[in-house]
C-alpha cells in the first residue's frame, strides 16, 4: 500500500498506484481532495503530455504546485490518466 502524507496527514493512499519514472501515481478515488487546490501551472512532457498542478494544504501548511496530474495524457501514458503524483515535499511511502 502506498501512502502520501503532508504535514502529518494522509492525503492519498492506495494499493493500486502506477509507478512511472520513480513516482507513484495515485488513482483519483484514493485522494483526499479537500487538501488540494488546482493552480494554473502546466508543464509538458514529450511522452506523457501536459501536466496540470495542485497546491497541497493541510492544517495551515501549504506546498505550492506539489501535486500534478495528466488529464489527457498521450497514448504511451494512458494508464496514469487523472492519477495524482507528488513532489518530494509530500512524503510517499510504499
């Protein structure tokens, strides 16, 4: 079971993550959405597509653009569609 924690709170947990390039991508149903706020940041990956970002906030602590997702990934990354991954400011343990 993979668990993502920020500021002492579990914000995602699943035994069905997809690991891509060393990052656990959590299914959307496993995410505690009240800790996330969508931002306007996007980045592009040549083989995955365009990533959209979220700020993560828990009990007064925030991490800007700490989580990302691919809403419309390229075919090579179809398995991570809508899944959430995290920068190291969020602790992910598997």
